[in-house]
C-alpha cells in the first residue's frame, strides 16, 4: 500500500445454484489465492453465496439459513487473509428480504449493504422477492454479533484514510442517479459492484463503457464483479465479465467466459488528489453515512498495472488525433493573426523539431485564413554551432511549404557583441545565450519591419526545464508549441510526414530527417561537422522528463512516487541510478526556472497539462524547492 497503490480484484468463483456451502468453499479458494497474490480488496458477484438464478427459493427459509451459515463459515475460513472482500447473499431483516453485499475482513462481518434499485423488466423480477435498501444506517445481527446495515456505509482503512470503500449492486449502477454518486461525494474512493447482469450480444462493450465512464464521473476506482460459471442457463447466460476501472480508465478486464478474475492496482492517493483539484461534488446532496473502520498492514504493493512510458502520446486513432492537435494549434494562431492584422508570420527556422512543428502549424493557419504561404517568413540565422544537416533541412522545409526564406547570418553580430562586453571568448553561458538573444532580436526587428508577428517555437518540456534563454528564444509574439511536450512534438512531425509522403516524398524525407536529428540548440561549434551539443546529454532524455512532468503535474505524484513508478515503467531501459539522476535535475530545474514561465508569451492550451501562469499553473518564482529535493535525496536507488 505504499504510495497509495492497493492491489484489488473483481473475482467470479464457479458456483452451484442454491448450494451455499459449496459456493462458500469456491469463494474461499478464490479469495485465498488472490490474497496470496497480494490482493487487499476484492469483490464477488451478486448473490454469489446462493446463485442469482435461484428464483423463488431465494426467499425460502432453508436457503436463507444456509446462506447465513455459509457467510459465517466463509468469514472464519478467510480469517488469516489481509483482504477486505464483499460477497452477495439474501438476508431477511425485520421481516423484509434484501439483496445484500456483506463486507468481510479478518473473519469479521464489518457491515451489510442492501441493494437500492430492484429491476423489474425483461428477465429481471427482483421486486417480486426483495425490498429496496434502507439508506439511513441501522443494524442487524449476524452470528450473534451486531453489524451496521444500510446503503450508506463507508468502509475506511484507519491507517490509509484515502482508501474508503462503498458498495452498490448491479442495477444500482444503471439508473440515472446511482447510489455511488452519493458514496463518492461522502468520501468513497473505491466503489465495488456485485453484479448479475446476464450476457447478451453487445452487452459486454456497453458494460465496459458504462463502468469506465462512471468511474470518471465520480472520480473513483470501480470494481465490477459479474456472475458467471454455474448460474442457471434455463433462460440466461452469465459471462463472468469482471472490470476494474479508475477515473475513466479501464485498468484490466477478464474477458467474458474466460473464467478469470481481474486483478490490478488502484491508486487511491491519485483519486484523492484529483478530487481536491476539481472539487467536483459541490452541490451533491449530503446524506447520513456511517464509517466502518478496518486496518490493513502497510506493505509495498507489487505493480502490475501498465504505466505508459509516453503518457502524452495518442494510443488509438493516432493520425486523426495528430491532425486534431495540429488544427487546435493552427486555430489558436489563426485568431492571433486575425486579431493583430499581421501581414507576416516570422519564424526562426533551425531545422530542428520545434521550429519544424511551428512551420507546419503556421502553414495550416495561413490556409485556414486564405493567406498565401509566401507571407510566412522563415529566417535561418547561421552562427557558431550551425551544422550543414540542420541548415539544409531548414532551407528544404521552407521551400517545400511554399514559405519565403531569408538567411541572416548572426555570427559577425554576436562576435562584435561579445567583444563590446569584453567577453573572453570562453564557450560559457554568455557565449551561448548571446547567440539566442541576437537571433530573437533579428526576428523581432524583421517582424516590425514587415508588419508581422514572431511565432515562438519553445515546447512544454523546455518550459518545464527552463531550457530557454531568458530574453532570447523565451520570447515571441505567440507560442504555438507552449503546451506540446517534446515527445508529442516528435510524434506530430512524424505523423505529418506519414500523411504527406505519397504526394510529397521530398518533404516527408526532410521531416523524417528532422525527427532523427539529435535535439540541440546548436550554440557550440560542430565536431567534425556533426552536432556537438546534444540537449539530452545535458539535461536528460526527454522521454523521461515528459514522464516525470506527467506524473508530477497531471497525476500529482510526490518525487518518491514519481521515482517508484518510473523505475517500474522504464525497467530494462534505464537504471534506477539514471532515473534518479535525471529526476533530480527535473525537480531542481522545474522550480528554479519558474521565473521564465511567470512571463510566458501567449499560447493556446492543447493537452491536459499547461504551465501558463494565466491559466492552469500558478507558482511564485521564488518558491523554496527544498522539500522536494530533500525527499529525492533520501531515496535509495
């Protein structure tokens, strides 16, 4: 449970209808096996101790007595398991019969939750047998002990307060206002659903969509256990389709009729952070809840859930999503061009990734407006570090897009400037930044000269690291890449190249060569004609930094948790020592470079993470980063 990860499971044990003893044995075997795999939270299907399809016998005293006896036996049999689990059975309370979920932990029945919404349509006729659940928590006696009874129960780990579990049963999910909405508003971070939803053609996909979307709406983890093998097939078939979703994402499913459980890890700390950020339950009616506490041993949870190495990249519909992103960027620039009445768009074209993406976006914006691409002024400004490869690509790309190319060498101007300030000629930060600032001055002056605006090229990853020269490439009139991380920049250029390769193979060739060129500011002289200054050698691999950025800002992870999941995600790619090294660089630079972001040029938000001081991200420039860096320093690789 360290770092907020809880191994959870939605399980379906094979049953025999109306045989509680045999069913309890099968459930115990499944639970013990799951507990041995580290599962701390589990849910079984609706009426799993009796079988959902027992018909009128669900109300018969013989079956009711057998179910209660089986529940007590099951609790005792699993006493040694450090697993909170929910199992279904019918219970008669004060003369009324309820379809219930019993919460069991360490041999004790912690509480019983009755079903709220009883379906009475098509194949379902539960109102014939059961009564709708009581919301206000009451109590009942099971095995001589008094336990809480009611729909509004929260089962909370006393030593892990972010783990708070509530239950609903099958139909409860499918109504317009599921009980889980109130459960989540009351603090439940995990919802378990004991279900017996018969299988028909197309229902599995609908089930998956519903559970996933509902988990997003209530910002919770949702464990859905479906009835399966052993239920009567007199009129219906049940598939054992189990799902675990978290805040809109399907983490794992057991395919229908596979006979398997769905086991993964849920991140309750992340869910708590999302809720704190969004305050989504404002206005939800407050209802009385009873909190039932239990204590889990604190252990490290072995991760098995996927953590994407490239969280900013599209996983499905790549070409379509790439085109949509480019359109969003172009629409942002289009508005700025029209608003300012700019005659030209001025771009410093380097032959690198960022300026290439910016050129693609500018061309799209001009096409949307109906302006000739010849009014795009691409300026190449050779200096000490310019290589033939990037220079040739810059020229070729400009021509391929139908833009206007101007070459304005800045070497003499920079040399004169360094002489004017009595610089020694050492290749230090002054030597490098003087080139960036001179190039920016050229771009700004040409924009004034031509009635244009300077389009900035800096991307989100560079902004996070402060990898920009203050007063140099940090400045522009409008930054089209401001919320596009480096890994996505590379992806978008590659996708665009793929899209144009048939009608314009020459353009596609140069685009791909840009993608393959090492990222560099080219501020140091080449070595034997090749790029000598490689950014990723200096600040670290961008795939790591983008992973760090997503985990830190999007997921809200602490430095130690970022390190923990990065080790898991990049196992076999980077060593723990390498990850720790660059993560320290990330946090040191992220906080120290905020002053550059505090006066960031305008640029439209494109993805889910933005560092705009006017929008998503507010941070003082003089914040003390000691707490984050000290946490990292205490980590053992």
